[in-house]
């Protein structure tokens, strides 16, 4: 078999394999940027040169998907653990927020109580002073009345 025929046959087999419903390129909505080593890039470029993929990006997407699919049972376990950890983190944050909220409510209550106490003490002192002024005023009025009657 000649090199040209081998290339054509390889291309056909790869295209057939990549077009299977369980493999290949599903619709992709997410974009990533990554660095790859030279050997990996050569493989992706070869797949593009052979016409199997339209771009290096498409080639990389397939290879990533194929890698994940080949170890799917491990990645499902990892995702389950990830979700549990994420849930616990959210629970910890909620607990912290609840604690802060309770502390704020306690501080607000203490400030309100202190302000109320200050208002009560402030108005009570004024009443005493007012009484003193009334008494002083009464003494002055009595003194004047006494002077007038003597006088």
C-alpha cells in the first residue's frame, strides 16, 4: 500500500470514528485558553492537516472530550465530591453570615438600650432643674410680696 493510500485510509477511518454519535464534536458554548507542549500541538496540527478537524481548537476540544469520556467514572466521582464540598462551603458561609447577623442585632439592641437610657436620664435631669427654677422663682415672688407688704 502506498503512502498516499495509507494516508487516505487513515483519514477515512479517523473521520468515521469521530463521526460516531457517542464521540465527535457536540455543540460547544464555552471557550478556554490553554498552553500545550510541542508534541501535543504537532498531533493536533496533523489532525487538522489531514482534514479530520477544521482547526486546532476543534482538535483540542475533541481530544479533551475524548480524554474525559475515557475516564468518565472517575470524573463522575470527582464531580460528586466537588458538589459536596461546594455545598459545605456554602453552608459555612451561611453559618458565618447568620453569626454576623446575630452579632449585629445584639449590638443594635445594646445601642438602642444605651440611647434610651441616655434619653431617660437626660429628661429626668431637666425636670429636676426645672423644679429648682420653679422653687427659685417662688422664693423670689414670696420675697417681693413680703417687701411690698412691709413697705
